[in-house]
């Protein structure tokens, strides 16, 4: 099939390359000429495992092309995916729908043939209804310009896999014709066994926001347990393992630590709660405010812990921060807990040095005043406290014995509950983790600063 993918950010670039991989002829569309130039030359402007290879292969074969022209897009295909962002609005919790609206406004006037526009963005429930009406009103083909909603569930770091082999496909459709076209687009995925759920527009929109709300709640649940563990001397990692064996609960997404960040979960739960308020059912999602609050309190806990370890103030203390991305296998620093903590400690006078395997350029651009190192070992040189805040595999395989000789004080805070505490303790380190009892050498001294 021929199809276009409008918006070539993280979601759109991945979707476009994966649609080409499924055998379609794809035209990617974006208003940003720099992004289009990079993609045309086969270069992904962000880090996502496996995507670079896919993009290079399909741009070289000519099956995947890019343009900034909506006119060209409308002439190229009758199926158009809209993959633009819905960030948090300035000054409110609601989603900013400027880009979603702009796609319909720019594309519709060129649709002279029967067409299907498929929204993939995470939107407040009710948006698809409104966009469908606007599409039919602006398109020369009128009611033959149809809308469908097909939410995306991809995780950063696994985006290619999640697009080619998703857990499920959700088709929000209003006609058998729209469903048939979607089934044709995803035929190779469906043949592979992925279940398809068809739904009306509001249900399709809600599936996405409900899934993200559930995941965020699960993380904040275990982080709330971590707070209780800290008050009682219990160990949240043992607790999580034990409750995770109950199949009704499940072990995944129960890792206590500095919490969720990134471009999706934080803004999506806020927008969901804001939308519920507008719909007069704010009480139903009031708990999401608490989910958000628990999440942000975990960042406070790390800065407090550093203060406790350093005799009341981090001023002058040398702190190594391992991790800048909001999660491993990504260079995305949007709402990153790691960087938020690094910046706060820097503002409190600490001498902070950050290292991340992939997110250094993004971090440096956004926070030029922080110190940066070229390796974990360099960041840790003479450090009084080491903070492990993004669980890259590289950090799990560090050698604590060798590093004990590099730091000023062998003292680490595992903010992701991902390091092997026994190894670090055996190598002479004081080991602190969120929601777990500290393992401290007797007679350990305070910070130098
Ligand atoms: C998320 C959803 O998983 C995805 O389905 C949706 O489409 C977009 O939002 P993503 O933002 O890539 O994907 O990150 P995810 O893997 O869900 O992790 C979110 C955050 O939670 C990360 O900061 C991660 O470090 C944190 N996390 C995850 C925890 O703190 N504990 C856990 O147990 C799991």
C-alpha cells in the first residue's frame, strides 16, 4: 500500500520506517525542513535501538521518502497516519492540541479523493469526534474523507519491536471500510498473531490514556510502599518480589526508585485528570494527582538523602550522577528524574558531574551549567557521593572494586534499585537505595564538602 506518516518525531519516524519494513511505500511528512533533511539522508535525529538500520535500508531502497509538502502527501496516498505530538500546555495540565489540529487543517483541503486519516497521538477523549467533523468539513471529498483512531503504545528503547510486534492493535473506527483498510495496513502484524480490538472513538482514545494511567499508578504504588519501607526499616525490593509472584499483580513495573519521567507518562496522567475535570468526573481520576505527587516526592527523597549523607548541605560536595536520560536505551531527557535531581543539587551548591551513554548532547544543550564527563569512571573521580539514576546496562556492569579507588568516598545511592548491592558492599562501598535499609561501613566518614 501507499501511505503517508505525518509528523516525523519519535513516534512518526519509527512508524514510517516500520511501515516500510512491513512492505508499504511510505512518504514521511514534517514541517521541519532540518528533520526532513536528516531523515532523507537516512539519519535518525535521536537514539532508538534498531531504527537507524531500518531507516537507512528503506531510504536507500526508495520505499521510504520524505517531504515537507502536504500537497504532495495528499497526491501520494489515500491513507494518512497523523503522528504529531500532544505536549502539556503552557500554564495548565491539559494537552496542547495545536499540532493535531494543524495536521487536519493543512491536509484536509488537499483531499479531493476518498481518504482515511488515522490518528495515532495520545489525545483527550472526545478529540477524534471533533477532528472527524472538521476533516469532512474542510476536505473537498467531504464525508469521503474519514477519520480513524489507532493509538500507539510503543515504549522508547523498544519502539521498533513494539511497532512491528505490538501486544495489541486498537482500531477506533466508524465504518467497515475504515476497519478493512486498517486491517490491510497491518496485515503482516495481524497474521503474526497480534490481537485486534475494534472500538468506537472514545473507547479507542481512552484505551491509551487508561493504559498509561495504570502503568504510572503501578510505579507510584511501589514507590509509595518504598516510603513506608523507609519509615519502618523494611525492604521494598523484597516486598516487590514477593507481591509480584501473585499473578494478579505481576512483577513488571514494580521497580521502586526515582520514578517515571519522559515525554509520555507524566504529561498523559495530568492531561487525563484535566480532561476528567472538564467532563465533570474529576473525582474519578483524583487519585492520579496523588500518583503524580508520589512520583515527584521520590526526587525530593534523593536530594534529602544527599543532604543527610553530607551533614545537612550539599554545598561544595562532589557528586557523580550516572544517567541523564529518563530511562535506559534512550537519549530522551524530557522530564528526566536524573537530570532534575542533578540540577537541584547543582542549584544547592554541589559540584555535579553527569555521565550518560547516549544523552550527553541533549543534556548539555539543556543544562550547560552542569559538569559532564566522558565516562562513568571520569564522572566518579574524587566523588563524595555517586548517584545511580538511570539504569543503563553499562552501569550494572561497573566494577565497584576498581571504582572504590577512584572516588573520594565509596558511597553510592542506587536510585533505580538495579545494582547488585552485595557486590558494591563487598568492594567496600556504603550502599543506599530508595525504600531499602542502608548498608554502611562502620565508622564511615561524612562528605568532604
Ligand atoms: C510509556 C508507555 O510504556 C508506552 O506504552 C506509551 O506508549 C508511552 O509511555 P515510555 O515513556 O517509553 O513508554 O517509558 P516506560 O518504559 O513506560 O517507562 C516510563 C518511566 O517509568 C521511566 O522513567 C522508567 O524508568 C520508569 N519505571 C518503569 C520505573 O520507575 N519503575 C518501573 O518499574 C518501570
